[in-house]
């Protein structure tokens, strides 16, 4: 496409929290207000969002507040609009497959939240559909662009860990039930019939995090739980929580060198936080270890590892926490959503593939489905290759 013209982006689902805050305000509008997308040759190309949604009042309000000229409730019309270059989707998952299919068939470049579909068959169908089109497709993998995981990946690339042995991850926080204090997540998240559930929500994230840091997921053993069976909705009415609010899983991951890494990941909306961030990952290897959140990353080399010993009768005098060293950023690491948007937009302008595409998204849908099956059947499952 002509780099001198603004990139016109139809943004569907920006009235939701994530679509509004991260994708519209902190990414596309931030790029616009900085003078446009900075290209490798030092020039800039402007971005022009079109707001798309079902709530006319909300769209008009957001457009007025942020000086956005165009908005529409006509999703079908905007997808086929010849002026639109990119279709972005942050709707609820149940509406995404149809919208993405229409946009791909219309020849639009695609950038989308995940899961890309409610079922694995639909997710794979989308990937195959895009293969037949001359378009650039990207799926949001925001966590891999955040400072903590950027640093963690750099340690992997530089061989800091030696042979990687294991990863442990803790994600979650206490989501209030809604009876006394309002819940900080929407009620549909806790109704399976409405697409809610911890595994459906988070396993698509864990798949791309594991792929981006360690390697391919080869097996899964999981256990899903509904710890809190009754919650209260936005109107203060009690309802049965039919979806899992916690998932405990063990994955086997194969690194590019062929080693197997054992990964344990706990995800819960019924846990109180006793860590620096809402999610943290610890990677242990023969030569060193590191603990990373979304923003911080601390490491400890083998030579600096304290010689701990177990004696339950004597309090330890080792301050373990003080012996970890913060990993420097060594670069300006800004908002992860904006960073991926900028990479994707440059890929569109260059006419090349984006590194995180619909097959990656399909693998996330697959892992969530296998996680549910593993929990239901109480057994470890292999992860087959998607073709």
C-alpha cells in the first residue's frame, strides 16, 4: 500500500475495556498523536481509526472525546468499505469468527484479539482461509512485548540458563463475588454457557507465552475448579458460577534444542496476591534462574546461588530475596500493545507476514480445549500438530 496515505483501521469492539484502553487510546490514538507510525527510514505514516460497535451512544461519546471523525454500527458495511485497509476485532469471542471470516474474504489485513474462535475447527478454518489471501494477519500476543518477558526472552537467547529445566508460573488475584463489593470482572466470565472460564480465557495466553519463551507445547495435564459457586451480577442478582474460576496445569514443552522443560502454571481468580505482580514466571536452568513479571525480571547465576540447607528447628539467616539481581532493560520498552501494533503496521506496509498469526491463535484454542478435556478425563494428553 502507498506509505504516504493514512492507514485506515476499522476497530471493532473498542467500547470494551481492553479494546478502548489498550488498543484505541494507548496504541492507535497514541501513534496518531505522536505524528504517525515511525518507519525505518525516519518518515512517518499516519493512522486513521474508524470506531465500530453496536452501541451508538458509546461510539459517539468516544469519538467526540478523542477527536475521531468516523464511527459506525454497520459492521458488514465497514468490512467491505474499499477505504478500509485493516480490520481489528476486540469483540466477544462468539462474534469473532463470522467477522474475521468476512474481513478475510473482503481482502482486509487482519489484527485481532484472541481466542479467534469458540472451537478449534473454526480457528483452523480461519487460518486456512487467510492462507489463500494476499493479506497480513496478526494476533495480539501482548505479553511477549512487555518489559519483563522481553528481558526473560533475552536471557534465554543469550544462554544464561544453560539447559532449561523447568518453569513455574503463578497468575491471578481475588475477584470479588459481587455481593458486598462489586466484582472487577464481568459476570459472563463465570458462566460457561456465555463463554466464560479460566482455561478458555488464559490458556490461549499461556500457549503463546510458552512458545515465545521456551518452545512448543507437547502435552498438558490440567485440573479445573469452580472454587466460588455463587456470584452476583452487575444488577446485584445472585447467579450460579458454572465456569471454572481456577485452573492448575502441568505442560511439557520442547525447546528448539530438543530438551523437555516441565512447566507448572497456576491460574486463579480466587487467590490473594503475595508476589510483586499479578503474574510471575520462574525459569530454572543448570547455570542460572530468573523470575519475571510483566515488568520486572530478576536473575541469579549459579555462582551466586546461596547454599541452602533444610533444618526445620533453626531459622535460616539467609536473605534469599536480596540475592537476586534486576535484569536491565537496555532499551526503551513501552506499552506492549502499542509495540505489537507498530510491528504489525510496519509488516502491513512492507507486505510481509506478521510473526504471530492465526495458526498461533489456533494452537491457543487447541490448548484450552485439551485442558478442558484433560480436566474432565483426569489424564495427561498429547498436543497434536495443527496443519
